[in-house]
C-alpha cells in the first residue's frame, strides 16, 4: 500500500477552499429589536400606552387627563379585569377593560358623563388582527372624540 504524502500545494488549496467557505457564510444578523407590544402587559400599558395617550391628549387637544392601569371590577357587568381608566375635564370618565393581562385579549370600553355611572359596556377593537400602540391610541382617541369630549366636531 502506497500512501502519497500531501504536497504543500495541495495543503494550500485545501486551506483556501476552507477559507472561501467560511467567508461565504453570512455574518450572524443581530436579533431584531423586540416590538413594544411584546413587552409584558403591565410594562406596555404603564411605560408606553399611558404616556403616549397623555401626550396626545395634551399636545393635540390641550387636555390634561388622569390615566391609570388598575385591576378591579369591570363597570356595568362586574367581574375582575385589568382596566385603563381615565378622567378628563368636566368629570368625564372612561374605562378600557381587558379580559386578561394581554393586549390581544378581548376589550370593552365604558364611558360616563359628569355625575353619572357608566351604563353601557361596548366592544372595543374586536375585528383587529394585530393590536399595537398606534392602533390602541388612535381608536381610543377616536372613540372619545365621537363623544365630543375632545373638542367641537
């Protein structure tokens, strides 16, 4: 049995092929930045939604609102849920209720004028496939504007 020893040229060619294969592989892509909506529910609401809503109300509508996240009894029908509650000038109040601690869970909204308690619970964002910060903010502002709470229409 005869074995042929490797020549320096053969070794250099093999090394060049290995280097070319290593260079051909794309560099690992950095992990995509997580979406705001993928944050834990309470962090998303407290750190992103509430400040965004407050800023939009004050800058676009010159309204100072008190907005909080609470867990308690759902208005009108009862039952425990997470709620984004808001108080606007004129003692107007709103509640956006989440069935669970997820922004994709079922949502309802209740509204109350000055001196009254909410008497109607309406579905909120029921047809939306993808829930995100701009959608939540714009639809809530749209609903409040529909009540003529954000200025004259």
